[in-house]
C-alpha cells in the first residue's frame, strides 16, 4: 500500500475552526500500518546489531542456551 492509497482511505475530522482533531482508519488499514512499523523496527534492530552479529557468538558475548534455559521456565 502506498502513501497515496493510505491518504485516500482515511477520514480526517475537523473542528469548527477547521483544525484537524482526529484521523479515522479502518481496522484493516490499522493492522497494515502496525505491521509495517514492526517491520521497520525489526530491520532497524538488525542493522544496529550487524557488527555484533558479524563478530560471532563468543566475541559478542552471547550466552549458550544450555547455560540459561533454566531461567526461562
């Protein structure tokens, strides 16, 4: 969905003075927006961790699952 598609499918609520007071979107559009934001967040996290990932598990200080699995029960 493009920005133009989104702009065409939202409703803008104005007060008597013409000031924007609310934006109404369908539940489906809202789910798509949230999914897109989560995707951006995931990509940003991976980019931030690229150097650490490339260094490998030992150099990055990763923990072995066998050493911490009891803490997650």
